[in-house]
C-alpha cells in the first residue's frame, strides 16, 4: 500500500449548485453539525454554512473535500478559527 500524504493547498474551491448542494475543498474537520448550521475548519479559516435541513453527505480526509446538501441560505467566512466546544474536547 502506498503512503499517501494530505497536504494543505494554497487554494480553496467552493461550488454551490441550485442553492441545494455545496462542495468545499480544503476542509480540515467538521466543528459543528446541526440541521440549520454547519461549521467547518478549512485551510483558510472557519466557514459557517446556514440554512435548513443541512446534511453532511461526504467528508473525504484524503482529498480534504466536504459535500453538503440542504436548503443553503448563507456561507460566511470567519477571520478567526472556530474553536471546538469545551465538552467535546473533554469527551473525545
């Protein structure tokens, strides 16, 4: 089996199709996953996706790509990284 490395890229691609399907490259991890809010940590900082009936369809750690679906109302970039909730850190 070959050794495959995940490297941080200097670019990020965000594709929104029909306000229902969202693809984000450069995703490091999912911070929060709720039906009305998904928060991601990306190579370029925090990313908040708001809407309704939101679902994480696929998260590929090798390609750092996340695929989401639902009624997407907003995408917001955050200056500061999103911190994990305190209790989530304790109970890992």
